[in-house]
């Protein structure tokens, strides 16, 4: 994962990063080890994705857990194409001018969900700043298509921030996904260099508005550590999320996709992750997942069951 070119399409995957200086990729510590793909079930999952012309964040973002998840027929669908209008310094998803939306995609996603037999599915997307509603209606149509073919499947969405897209959030929440996830990604002091197209307090407000519209909806957010943040900044971020009444927090280690991406500042130890988890629970989160390989959709189905149980116990 050190090349920045897409050899299939013969064009830069990250044109805005081409001329940036190289950042050395640090050797991963002993506690970061992932399972390789290649099992029969892994291949079945890949074929279902391919046959339905779908994109997954598992592949596009280079998720380290793809081997484990696909070997269980768990895949996170990424709708609205493979090209993002943002250029976050940490992300390996292609950037540039996207193609028009595929009207058949919601049905294709629902077919894949049915064939995979998913009890819980995570649907995410690229940022589509080029669309008037940021892709909100496309999320709705995807949710509706899944509910039609797989009515017992619970649905978790991981959305963009819908920055300057009036009414978009309300449109998506009205479709009643079971979990509304929007990741902060990092602490506010890093936004200018790590997530320049986003606004930290807008994202906090977005999550807060979800609960104002539908207090029963589960909300979730995640961050990466190892981007140069200070410990106190992470604790303040937890407080900001609790102010917005967010239920579920995920914390994982940032892993640098290529030499052109933001450098890893440090590898956070498992003990430090455990400490973050303990503190987050003390602040009132219903559920916390904090480990080096934690990702937003990793073990999402099991986590959703735990989340519902935690709410019942706290009632």
C-alpha cells in the first residue's frame, strides 16, 4: 500500500496528493496483526459484491479487517460511487469529480444484503458535495430497498456531514435507520491538516440534531488516534459527543495508506486504548469500542445487539 496510482484506470487515485512530499511509513508494532483473506467464504463475499456492481469501503479504504469480515460474509457497502469530493489527508478513497448517481444501486445493494444473509448491515458513502442534497435521498432509497427485501435486517448508516445541504439530515432521519453514525475522525486541532473540508462543530451539531429529531434513534461516532492528538483533546472530544447525547463511541489506530498520506505520529498501545474505553464509559456512553484495529463497522452487528441491551439496562 505505497502506490498512489490506480493502475486499472491509468489515472491518479489522489491527484491532490501527487505532489506532496513523501511521509515515511512507520513499521507496525507487534500488537497490530490482521487476518489475510482467501477463504472460500471470503471469495463468495467478493463475488456477490462484484456481481452486483457494488463498491465497499472495506476495499476502497484499505480496511485492515477485510479478511476477517469478508470471511464471515460481512461487508460495508459504500454508495454513490467510488470517488469522493473531499480530500481528507488520512483517507484512501479515490478523490476527484464523481460520476452521476446510479439509479439501480439501491436495488443492487438490497440484493447483495439478501444474498449475504446479513442480520445487520452498514451503509456508508463518499462525500457528494456536488449534489444538491449531498446524496440524502439516495440513502433513503437504499434504506427502503433493503427494508423491502430484507425486512428483518437492521440498518446502520455512516453518513457524510451534509455541510450546507439544507434539509438533508431531516430527510435521512425520516427513513428511520436503526443507527445513525457520523464520524468526527479526529480532534478539532487536526481538522485543518487532516480533514480540511469538514467542520468539527458542524459534525457535533449534526449528531445532536439527530437526537432532537428522533430521540429513540441510536447515534454513533468514531475517531482515529495516532494523528498527533493530545490525550486531553480526546477526553474533551468525548465530552462534546456526550453533550450531543451520542450513544456509541469507536476509537481505533490510524494506519497510513500510502507515503502521500498523513504520517502516523505514534502507535497507541493496547493499554492506552483500554484507558480511553474506561474513561468513555465513565462519561456515560452506552457502548465503547476502543482498540488498535477498531473500525466503525467492525463487529457492527454484535455491537448493535450490545447497544440495545445497554439501553434496556439503563432505562
